[in-house]
């Protein structure tokens, strides 16, 4: 069943994108604010819009974004773009999120990830955080001509299809395939065919499968383990366990990092009020929002 993007969403997303530095190798939106949801309780109009921005130089990008959108950041902004980039790259899944932002009349959340880190995750599934998101429906808003990135995006989808086939029974529906991991291909469920598919999986997933199946002290190489798994009736479940070993730790680390990178709505309103009071005494340099804008939350300028 095809998901339907909201009407005029492309124009609205590009307007939001204009509030940020332009140096993006990839920008996409996802989630309930982008695609129509089923059910009477689905409220697309007021749903938070989720974005991911991929940048070649995170330090330079955050430096420019701090000048345009200073109030988007948590207390880490006072430490500067280099520390923000260190937190982004070295903790969690390599993404720095700014949530609860009012932009162009919509509540948004955006994550920033390095192009090189994203490419590595797309190819090797180091944590499957953004790579996993890109296996689901997303709305591409902007993408440059980075050949390595485009190739990695394609490889990620092909890896997802291969993994889905390994976890599905011999007989399954199209919906079953999309539920596992989106994609269409031809499946050879013989041990030889499964071994071929296992050998094409991202290296991190192969290592996790080896760790699960390798008895203590035997230290078999990955290829030997994958050959055993290919002949195992529970091949799909082993692959599923390998995926879980990748996804669970990265999700927990990313959630923990969010405690330090997030600014609550109350904190942002208190900061805005303090800056308004200071501005009433003397004119401060523009830091990325209009103190006179209506509403309880400031709206960033373009």
C-alpha cells in the first residue's frame, strides 16, 4: 500500500530549509508529519515535522547555524561548534538533534549528521540509525551530486532487501516483505543461495552474526560461521538477533545524548523572554530570531 505525501509539502519543506545554512549534501523529512496516516486521530496539520540534514563539514555548518539560529541549541551552544560536532560524531549514532523548534509556523525537529559517517553507516550498518530510517518512506528535499553518497543510499536499500529475504519464510506476501524491510527482489532459499546473500550483508551485521554463533574459544572466521548459518533452519532468526544487537545499543546511546542536546520549550521561552528584556534596554546583534514575533515561541528567521 503506497503512502501518500501531504499536498504542497514540498513547497513547505523548502521554505523551512531556507532558514538553515545551504551547505547540505542531503536533506530529507520523515514521519507522521510528512505522510498521511490512517485513522480519525491522525492530525497531520499539527504533527511535528522531522528532518535530517547531512553535511560535509559539521563544524562549519554548526558555526553558521549558530549565527542564524542560536536559540535552537541547548547549553552546548556556549561551548562552540567544535564541541557540538564532537558530541555529534563521538556519542550515540552520530546525529545531533535540535527538537521543539518553531520554524515557518510549524513545530519541527532536525538532526545533523556528517556525510562521511552516514555513508559508512549506509554501507556497513554500524548502528542502523539513519541508515535504518532511510529504508523506510522519506521525502527527499535536497541532494547534491555526491556520487559516493548516492551509491551508498542504493547499497543500503539492496542490503535491506537481502536481509528481509533471509528473515522471511519461503512463502510470503508483498506486505510481509515491506514489513520486514522495504524492497522487491528474487529469493533463493536454498543453503547455497542463503550463503550468497549472507556474504553480501554489511560487515557489521556479519560480525554480529559471527559473535552470536561462534562458540567460546573456537574463534572461527566470519565466512565459516555464515556457511553454518546458511544451512541452519533458523537462519532468519539469527539474522534478526544480529540486527537487534546493532540497533538496541545505538538507540539507547542516541536517546541518552538527547538529554544533553535538547532544549525544553520552557527553557527556550525563558531564554527568549530574557533576551527580549535585554533588547528593550539596548539593541543586541541579531542571533537568528525576531523578538517581536507573535506566539509563545520565537520563530527563526531565514
